[in-house]
């Protein structure tokens, strides 16, 4: 069985990197990555840059993305532009895209990685909390796609990779908000792939499973005993890491996937087929709500 590539849990660049793909696979390409200052987005930016790509990493916290951009540029020798934006604010996206185009002259790849999530039973979920996740994940993805389409992709083509999840495929406890939002993004992926294909725009979703070293895994995994038990239910018997997700994003963004569009690439070790619903955790939430 293939061993996972090395990774580090923090938002730090890899101390060493072994190429599985051609080192210049994305040479002179430019990628715009929302949520690129941490977690999976950070590692996607790093792996793209190690394959010759320049990046724009954007999130709401300019200090965070600025710090990340410094790390990424130092480790890879590629340019990395940090920008602050809220994917819910169309004027902010427009300004960021304009700044990126002024800096680089083009954008070849969009990775929509910005997201919001937390554990909560549907019965306790506030109307505003549900709307907030939908606004960030679903509307934010559409907003960014739409602005980039108008600003560059319509006339030049491009690649879009939407980071989603498998939460909505069977119904996951405590995740009605995130599952609904990501399922909508997967539907959006298919619609945009059909409508924008004639403009040479490929649109795909990438759905990670449990990924170590991410804020989501730390906050959403539950108690360690629960995580260990659920890991045994994954066909590959382990959780994934950020580098594995980044390699999958690299594939979708590169010429290797030149005839792939409208697809959802699940990167979860088979977990969506077997991962147990934690009904006990749902009960714990219900009990604590009564206290």
C-alpha cells in the first residue's frame, strides 16, 4: 500500500518535498486561492508554488495571509500576494481580483477554499448561523467564480477547483448547515462546468475527508477515542493529510486533467462509504443543551 507523503500539522511549509509530478507542471501559472492563509488552502498554495505557480492567497485576516505569504515565498522562490477579502462582499472580491490582475496580468486557476463550519444539532442551530455558513461556503464560492469569470476567465479560459465535502451525500449529524452548503457547491460545479465549458473553463469539486493538521479536524473530530474508532472504519485505516489533498488539487488544476470537468473528486480514503454517524455525540450535544 502506498504511504502518505510527509506533512506537518502546523501552517508551515514542508521541510522537504519529494516530487511525484513534474516539477514545472504549473510553471508561470497564477492561482487565486481563497482561504489560502491556513490549513488545506495553505498547503495547496505551497504545492502549486513548488510546481512553478505564482499565487494570490486571500482571507479576511490580512496579518494571517501576509505571514503565510512570507513563508510560502521563502520556501518556494515563487511570488505570493496576500490579500484581505470577505467572500461575502462582492466589492472586496472585485478589488482583490483587480489588484491580482494588476500584479500578475492574469489568473489561470481559482481555488475556492474559504469555508465556515462548527458542530451543532439542527434543532439548536440558529437561523443566522445557518445563513452565515451558506453565505460563506455557497454564495462566497459563486461570488468569487462570477467575478473572476467577468474579469478574466470569460475571455481567456481558466480552471476552477471548489473545495467541498461529502457531508451531504448521506446526511451527517451536527452538520446540516455545512452539508447543505457544500452539496449546493457541488451542484454549482456541475452547472458552471456545463455553461462555461465553451469558454474553455473547467470546473471541478474536490471533497476531502478527515484531514489531519487542520482546524476542522481539531474542532470537528470529537473526542480522541471517537476519532480513533472512526479511523478504523475508514477503508484505508487512517486519516489523510493536507499534502494528499493538495496533490489532488494540483491534478485537477493542471493539464493532467485537461478533459475533466463537472466532476467531484473525493479524497477521503473511502471514508464516505463507511464512516459512522456519531449518534452518541448528537446525544451529548442534546444533553448539554438542557443544562
